[in-house]
């Protein structure tokens, strides 16, 4: 069985389950390519670091304990 990467198969106009399966697989392949391009984007990969920085910068400052007078 020869594998041809990124080949768009010519589907016949007939309605059959084999044609439908092949069409769905080609659609899934295209969507996975788009997701892969998004997920490898440096802006997307930097989101956790950006959120961590925002979290650090927006924390409430720690309260200093109040001193009590003795005596």
C-alpha cells in the first residue's frame, strides 16, 4: 500500500460509506494541520508564562502583623 502524503483523493460522486469515510479523514487531516500550526506559534506557547506574570503582578500585598502594646 503506497502512502502519498498530503494527497487530495479524487472522490467519486457516488454515495457510499467508503467515500464518506475518506472524505471525513481528509477533513480531519486539514483541521489537524491548522491546529498544529496554531499550537506551535510562539504567542500560543507563551500564554502560561504571561498568565503567571499577570497572577504575580495582581496579587494582594501581604499584610504586616499589627504590633500590640504590652503593659
